[in-house]
């Protein structure tokens, strides 16, 4: 168990607006949790403080809002502290008779994991009495090391809590510790409490039962904020093959209950989905691996994964930077995993046409036309060696869907892009290996996203291994297809 309770701030209360202080000792990397209890005739959800995230909010207890009676609303806000964080402000609409809002911040620390993850469930007890019991309406996944922050809110302003407890079939919780128990004397009043407990063993997916003994008979709301150390991470591994490609892998997904993932290439502030990695169903999968063979050259890029968990919450993780370098311009086919080193010798113009008809009406020319076409151009490129020339021949001869990708040695807008190949004219030099090619092209869309980029080719395997037994020996008895997919065949 690597999550630990750090501290809690003093209770802040007011008819409509509070700004609780951060606990003493709050530092970057800790998870700050703002527990808010509120009540008003409108039963409004408190405003989310700037820089914080609303984790969940529900009212309960039944009845009509009044003095020590009716529903109260429990809300959780969370924030991963960055250092020098400002105290948050949250509010409910003013002008409601008897309205109240109260809250405090607690901080948690972790010693493992890649980040924080959380999920919430709520239940209420509408039977007035001193024995409080509520069952979470949303089933949460539980595993060893998870923490439960148990929040209570009752209508009575003279109540108190004891014997706080949480249970779930198949799960063993450690000791429940009361961290706060305070009366709210503002407006129609309330009492809120906070307790914590950690899962010591077991796994399950269900809504827990929360209980407590009240000092005064009342009704109210309870909620559990389940906190977990994140396991999901993203890594990008540059391959040393030509043309360069990056293996992009998101891992630890099952541990964070991730059900959908999208991988992006990030160049500056722009996000481009990695091929065949948009909205992928990864339910019960631990990882997602894709190949990016269409990245720009000579510029620093990172990769980002947008993850959605089974509760519909969105999480974002990012990799470190990668710069792909090449000694020349490149024409490639990402789907087949082949490419050629070339030099762009001439790209004089981009011609665009418009299907239009001109009518002379009483001396006035009227033009009726359709939208302007994509650009067409004759591009002259050269190769320096027979190997490069043969490689270009191989790309052009079997271009996937007749489309090629051209990229400058250092990415240039207007050069980098996909082209439909209309024809090619090869001119050889009989004294040297140098060749020139005139490529008749038209701008085209990328290959369909359903086509995955090749991580390796049969030629890669042939260049590295001679027999099937060589492959079996190299990757060992425990080797898998994933090991082959992630191997750098250029080394």
C-alpha cells in the first residue's frame, strides 16, 4: 500500500461561498480532495473551482429542505497539486433562505504509480434514526492498495458520527479512520464527516455499503471517492530502420479500467491521430501498440493517449519527445513499411483546376463552376545509388491504393503530404548510379485509417534471420508475436 493520508484543512462554511485553505504541508504531486456539503432550495451543484475537477456530486436524505431537515448535497472536487497552488473557491447561488455550503481539503501522497485515478459512488439513507446505512449506486472496481475516502452529510446540525465503516463482498478493508466530524451552523445546518480506509486484499466490482452511528437521529447522504495509483503510461520507441518509424505503446490500461483509447502524435499544439489508433476498444486489454510511420522529420514530437475509463472519465498521458532524423528527403508507403531516400530536385508549381463554363450574356461573361480541385504537380526527384533507385521503384510499383507519402528532410509545410501517383518517368545516367524521376502527382487524402502501418516487413525478417528456427531461438521459448512486433529490426 503506497497511498497515505497527509493532512486536512480547517472547515470553511458560509451561506453561499467558501474558500477553504490548503492543508499545511501541501506539496506538488499530492492529490488534494475538496469535500463539500451544501444545501439550498434549488439543490444546486457547487461551482467547480478553477483548476479543479468535479469528481462527483449527489444529494440525498429525502424530504423538503429546511432547518435540520431535507436533502443535503455531497460533492467531491480533486486536483493534483502543482506547487504554490491557490486556495479554491466554490459557491452555490445566493439568496436562498437557509442555504449553506461547507467544506475542507485533505491531501494524499503516493510513492508509486504514474499518476492518480479516482471514481465515485453515492447512496443515501432516508429513514431517520441513529443507525446510518447507504449503498453506493455505482459499482466501482476494487483491488488491493485502493483507498476509500468516505464522506457523510446529514441534515441535523447537532449530530455527530462514530463507528464509521465500509464493506463490500470479496473485499477486505483495513481500519477505518475518522479524519473529520464537524457541525455546520450556517443556514439550515448540517453535519459532515470524513473517514478513510484502504483495501488490504481482494478484488471486486460493486457499490460498497457505508455505515455509521449518528449522535442524533437524522437522514442524509454518503459518498465514496475511490482513489488509486495510476498504472497507465505511454512510451514511444524510435526504430533504427529506414524509413524511420516509431512504436507507440500505451500500457497498464486494464489496471485503470480503461475501455477506449486514442493515440495522438503531437507536433507543437497540433494533435494528429496515429494510424489505426482512434477510439480503439481496449476493454480488459493491458496494452495498445501502434506504429507511426508518417511522422515529420527533423522536428521534436511527442505522443499523447486519450483514455476513457468504464465510468466515462477522460484521462490524458504523454510520452517524452522524439526527433526522427534522415539524411535526405523520403518517399514512402507506410502501409507496406517501405521507403526510399530521394532528393527533391524540382517542384515548380502546383496546378489547380476548376470545372467551369463561361457564358456570354449580352456581352457580360457569366461563369458557372464547381469547387477548385486539389493541386496537381510534376515533381522531379533523384536517387544517388542503385539501392535507392531500386527502393523507389519498389515504392512506386506497388503503392498502396496508388498513394505515396513524401516528406522533406526537415518537415516543410507544402511539401510533406500524401500524393496520388498518376505516372512516373525514370531517366537513368549510364555512367553513374544517379537517376532522375519525373512524378506526375495529385494531392490526396491519407490512406484509410483502417489500414495499419507495417511495423516490420518480410524483408526485415529476411535481413535478420535465415530460418524459422533462428527466429524461435532468438526470441526464446517465451517469445510472443508482440515481442516480434516491438523488435527493432534496424539494429
